[in-house]
C-alpha cells in the first residue's frame, strides 16, 4: 500500500486496522490531541494545514494523531517557538 501526502498529513489507506497496528500505540482524535497539547482545535488544524505537526488521515478527512509523535513534537524546540 502506498502512502500519499494529503493536506500535510499522511494518508494510510481505507482500513482503520492500518492505524491501530502502528508501533506508536495510543491514537488521539482532534479533540484528544488538542487537549493533550493544551491548544485550541483551530490552532491544531492550522498546524496540520501547514504540515507543522505529525498527523495521519486513515479514512477520508478524519485526522488521527499518535501520542508518541505528539510527545516528540513537544520535545522538538525548532518546531515549537
């Protein structure tokens, strides 16, 4: 299965099982990711649109975030200014 960038995120395919088997573990939706990062959903959408935060689109328009990737995003000082 190929991986295609879609609006700054990684499109992983139509099968939600693809996203569950990734080694990073827990997945978060937009509400969960914005609560975890302590930012608004609007800000989170802007970060994804500018491809500044790791996100995935396993099915259509729904965004999925991996907790481990978000933790790495927080630790990366050149991304968070």
